[in-house]
C-alpha cells in the first residue's frame, strides 16, 4: 500500500493510541484517509503494553504498520485539572513521532480527527515553485533559510484557545534523534505547562508562531470543533474548504448516543456540548459515523472491506426498532436481544446500535460506555418484539 520507492524519501501519516478506548477513532481516521485515495503509508504508534490483543489485531488490519513506543506521562495532576482533562497526561507519548527516524517526514493526526479531503500535500517533498491559492507549502522557506529554525516541526495550525500556540492534534514533523531527546529532556526537567503533549510541544517549538510563516498550516487542516461557536460567520464562509475535522474535548464522536437506525441522538446526553440540530458540527459527527459504519464497524476480517450481506441483515433486524427521543426523563429503548447482538458481533466485528448498553467486554467496546452519564436496568414495561429486549435508560443521580 505504501508508495515509497527506494530512491524516494520515506513519508507517512501517523496517529497514536495509548488506550483501547480511542481505537474506533484511530480506525475511522485510517478509513477516512484511505477514502481520499492516498498511497502514502498510514501507521499507528501504540503505547507499549497498553492495548488489548484484540485491539492490536484490528489495528494491524487497518494500518500499514504499528510502531510500539514507550508510554510516557506527565503525571501533572494540577495542570491537567486546569485543562479540565485529567485523562491527557499520557498524550506526551506522542513525542515518539520524532523517534521515527526511518521517515523523513511524518504528518501526525490525533485519533479524534476525521479527514474529509486529500491532505497528501502535507507529505509532498518536491515542492513546486508556484502554488495555487489554498495549497499548503510546507518548509520551503525553512530550506531556503539554510535550516536556521528548529527543523523538527515543519507545520501546524493555530490553537483557538491561544493562537500563538499551535494545536498539536495535526502537525508535520521531521523526526530526528536530536529533537526526540530534546523533547524527552524538556519533559523530564520542566514537564508540560498544560499537563499534556500540546504544552510540551509548544514550549519546545516556541518559535512556531513567529519564525517562519510557512510553518503555519491553514486552519482547514485542523478545524477544531469549537470554531463554530467562536466565529460562526467564518465557519460558514470557509466550511467547504475543511480538510480535517478535529473533535477536541472530552465528548468524542464515538460517545454520542444513537438510535437503533444509526441516527444521532442529538442533545440526548448530558455531556453533549452541541445544541441539537443547530450545530453544524453535529454534521461532522454524523460524517464520522458514516465513515465508521461503512468502513469500520462492518469491516470483514477476512475481506478487509465492507460486508454488504451483514449490513443488510443488520438493517433488517433493526428496521422495526423504536427510536429513543432526547429527554431527561427515563426512556425506553429497544435493544436487539443479546443473542442477536452476539451474533452480529461475531459476523460484523461490532454492533450497529452504540446504545452504550453493553456489559460484556467485546473488542474493547464496553470501554466506550460513558458509565457516569447513564445506567441501564431491566424494564418490566415497554414494547418488545422477537428481536428486541426492553431496557430502561436513565441518568445516574450524580
Ligand atoms: N489518546 C489515546 N487515549 C486516551 C487519550 C488520548 O489514545 O485515553 C491519544 C489519541 O490519539 C488522542 C490524542 O492522544 O487523539 C490526544 O488526546 P485528545 O484527542 O483526547 O485531546 P484533545 O484533542 O481533546 O485535546
Ligand atoms: Mn484530539
């Protein structure tokens, strides 16, 4: 699948997984990249000893290569509390990107990104002298300047929260042992000002916003989910140019609740930051699920592609199911019987419903349950059918 010949520099797309819980993000990202028709290698950095065997097996089918990297952690509870993301201490594992010295250039994407259009230009090494408007032009001035800049970071887009910082969810890196050990020693001596990878990387590549304009990627290469709220007219004006959507924050697309027909239950969860149908960003969450359903959930292990037979049987099976309406009061939702569900799992690798009601650990999916939001209990009332068993879905008291 990779297109790197012997006389060509080696380049790749890469993402990172430190936990099983982001696996569907990584698989969906890989599928969205492949859908652009790229011929470049797509690799996944996996934190040593952190992922389940079944996750590694699925990842190995979706990526061209898995690279094990040592798990790092800032263990900086107070900075992470300020960031509001106590879970992000281990994202500094991302600096393993700079240890990939068998690549000359790596375009890194967080596992919570979705690619909507070709981004091969990020890996283009032979840069044309003239570029069409909107094209990315990574690193030319840097080369012309004779390498005066820290060459480890070739390009990144600004962070909306503090635009003099870059958002570390999408960037182009030039791996080198010197940069890698420099990052490790900064981590050991000063830590990260936000407790995650972004603070560390911005401290290390502190000249990013000033030294060379070619290192500033257009925002379309890392459109973060909050942009609609901070600048809605710009979002509307430029939205057709968006190439990469980045679902920042704790509420990832795979945590959205869905009806049994696959439609998103906007506003259903207490945690959702989106305002029902009013949010255009919900459209991107829907796109994420479309890619997931088409290429990931129905991936046949044998064929490695979409399995139409399974899709048909699942949609028939769920056709008569009721839809859960957004509400704060207890609702009844129909789930396929556990037998039908297990059957579907065996055939399709996952189920369609994502009602987050599963209690068994199958392929890591149960780890995606936002257990703090909802609890399930058997119901004595409510509709039932031969394909469905009835459960009550209600919010936990806390
Ligand atoms: N990550 C992971 N497991 C985790 C947290 C993070 O694999 O539990 C990886 C994943 O690639 C993720 C990246 O680290 O996309 C950065 O974390 P996240 O995207 O949640 O940060 P945000 O973009 O929301 O600031
Ligand atoms: Mn992210």
